[in-house]
């Protein structure tokens, strides 16, 4: 029954809104699509109607829960990884390189998301991937051999990379362009806050209660899986206003975005794989010390990430990325200097923290793409971008693992060169990117007088 208020406007309860939204969607769907959605038994609601829902059931709340759940498993896995593989499996630089090569293979195959979303909604795929990440993390310590660690690394990586592909797509579809930098910054801060709680518990209890790797992995992975199941069951399926293409998209006008993604993936791998490994191998960091360092990063990130979002909003993607890449050049050169000068552990720790702070500016690359993209290209391009981001990541860790055995400073010098290449590419971003105005070359063509 429909009830009208004093102004003659119909008032609906939440269930009626779900039914109306589903009816409006169904009139534009084919019979097979309608039957599939009925079979799925899902509540579908349009984004523009989501403000009628309770705050905790809106898209922003779902993105927040996802931002909290994912890093608890992934960051805990990362924090314990170097100590775990050295203590349990006696890994060396080459072994850790191979582990990260295996970890990055699913990222290279993230383009498979395009095939999966032909049969499964993006939102559902994101939750299923998050559950896989949590479960794989939970049982990591159950298989303390080279083969077991590599197998579970592959499974958790499939969950992580497919989740991140979908998560990036949903953020860009659901968040307004004007609010995107600040909103994404707050989501990053929320993830850092959740991870901080997990790390704080590790630091306070690891030595006091003689915790095992198995207990910590089970707790963190289990938390992520449980939250993902809750998100899957408690939230309706949100329908963005622009239907996404479910086909391979590789557009010439996105070439600069692709190039920056490639360089970001190559450069980031060196930090992820070797910076933490250096802290354990060269400076002898223990689990609680590595975790304490991560906690410092998180505390700073909680404060800095929203600020970085505001910086991107205020100064634009071009200036933000130029600042990030220049800072990374300095940081990687200083990493190499640790092997030539007696700078000690405090300098190494400071560089690690600065590196993490600069990484928060990477959100500028997301908002740059959001500004230049055709809205229907967001989902397929997110998958393509993840694949491009991981091209170098598949072979670099293993290859550089062998270089690490010969000369660790050479690895960081190579990373500095990659950051310099990214800096040059960022110079091509216009001050106000938009469709048809993706690089400064288009700006000059538009400014040229007609003949």
C-alpha cells in the first residue's frame, strides 16, 4: 500500500523502495537477465535511491567496511611474512623473490575479472574474493614448507587482486568526482586504523603470550572472512547509473594512464619485496619490531591520508604525482646509501615511513583516470590497469632476487630510475584532465588556432 504525505508525495518504506528499484531495472532487462536476478534472490537498488536506506546500509558504509576488512588480513600477512619465511622455511633473497613473483601472477591475470563479471555482479565478486583472501591467510601457517607457502600465497593473492580490481572500480563508480580524492583518502585512513588495531595487538601480545604464527594468521584471516560474509548477506546490490562494458577495453586515449600504472607496479614491487626484507636481513628486526614499524606507518597514515586527499583536490593530480615521484627518487637513492654509509637503523626506519607516506598520494592516479574515463569503461579498464600494473611485477621480484644476492644497492638504484621515469610521464598530465583532454598534447592541440 502506498501512503501519501501532506504534500501529496508518496512515501515508501525500505522494502517498497527495493521492489520499485528492482521493477524499474527489470523493465530494461532481457528475460534471461530478469530470470537470473530472480534466481540470485538479490535485492537490487539504484545508487540514486540509496540515500533512502539507513546510513549503515548505504554504498559508502559498504566501502568503509571493505576498506577495514581487507588490510587486517593482508597487512598482518605482510607484517609477519619476512620473519615467518626466514624462521620457518629458511628463505633467502632469491626465495623471497620467487614468492612475490608467485604472489603477483593473479594480479597479471586480473583481466579475468572482465570474464567473471559477465556472469557475476561486481559487488558479489568483490565479497567472494575477500572471503578467499581471509581463508587463505587464516591457514597460511598450517603449511610451513616452500610448496605450501607458495600455494597459499597464490590463493590469497587471487583473492586480494580480484578484490582490489573490483574495489577500485566500485569506488570510482559510486563516489562523486568532486568528492573522490577526499573520500578515498578517508577510506585509506579507515583501513590504516583497522590495521593499526591488529598491529597493536601483535606488539602487545606477541612476546607476552608467546603467540604463534598460526594463531595470528587464523585470527586476522578469520576476521576478514567473517566481515566479507556479513557484507555479502547484509547489503543490497547497488546499481550504478552507467552500465559497465563487459568486454576487453584498451583505448588509445588512456595511454598515459596505462604507462603510469606500469611504472607504478614495477617500482612498488621493489619496495614491497625488498625494503621490508632489508629491515630483517640487514638490521635483524624481530616480529614485534617490524610490526612496531608498521604501526608507526599506520598512525601517520591515519592522519596523512585524508590530508593527501585534500592535497590532490587542492593542487590537482599532476602536482601531487610529481611530488610523490620526486620524493620516491630521493628515498630509493637513500635506501642504496644505507649500504655505503653508516646511517644505521634509525635512518632506515625513517626512510621506510616516508616511503609509506608518499604512497598515499597514489590515489591521485585513481582520480586522474576517473576524470578522463568514459563512465562505462571504469570496470573493464580497472581490470586492464591491474594487469598492466603487474606485468613487471611477475618477473621483477624473481629477477631482482638474484641481483639482490650480488648487490642490494643496485636494486634500489633501479627503483630510483623507475621513479624518475614516472616523474617524466607525470609532466604530461594536464592541470585539469577531462575526456578528450587526457594529456598536455591534447591541450596544445585545442589551443592551436584553426587554419
